[in-house]
């Protein structure tokens, strides 16, 4: 056992809970990839479902990275890719049931930023989060957590 005040090792913690890997590490392996949460945000919140929509709205992403990230999100079971026939044929992406669970993570991230950085998040930085912004944030978070069907 480690000395008091020094905590325990991750391995000891995982063993104690009967885990093979840290669930936070696993989630970060998936969500921690650059732009992954931005793509999921745009699918869930902005209802975007096409490659060029993501390419034009995720700041800083390029076509190669977007292609890789969409493939990874599909491999992780967060996104479904669908070929739409027609002229011209195109591809649409949508969140799976597992992918829709990401909306709770997005809502928590939004809540954290709005609470601790309101001067950066809101247009009128003179107002406190518990003031007039709280209703707007509450509505935004409620919208983020509404069960949505694709």
C-alpha cells in the first residue's frame, strides 16, 4: 500500500474496481481526438450531416483530417455513414444511439465553460452567469439534452 498522502496507483485503483482499463482513458481515446467533439456537436446540435458542412464549419479542420475523424467515429460506433444514391450521389453521416449519448458530454462541457468563463462565452460580459445568462444557458442545455431521433 502506498504511503498516506501520496494516493494510489491507477493500476491499484483499476484492480480495486475490477477494471481492465480506465474508462476515462478509453473515452478520451475516442473523444480526445482533435475535432471529434466538434463533429459530434455539429451533428447533434446543428443537424449537419454532410462532409462539406463539417468542412466549412469546424474551424481549422482540413479534408484529410475530417475524412480520418469521420472514419474513426464510425469505427467507434458513434457515427453511421450512409451512401445516398442519386445524381449526384452523396454520403450522409448521423449519430448512432451510442453517438447521441455524447450530447450529455457536450452539455457538461458547455455548462462548465459558461459557468467559469462567461466573459468569453457571452456577448454581454458584464452580466453574471447567475443573472440574465442563466436562462439562456438553461434553454441551451435543455436543447442539448433533448432526446433526438435520427
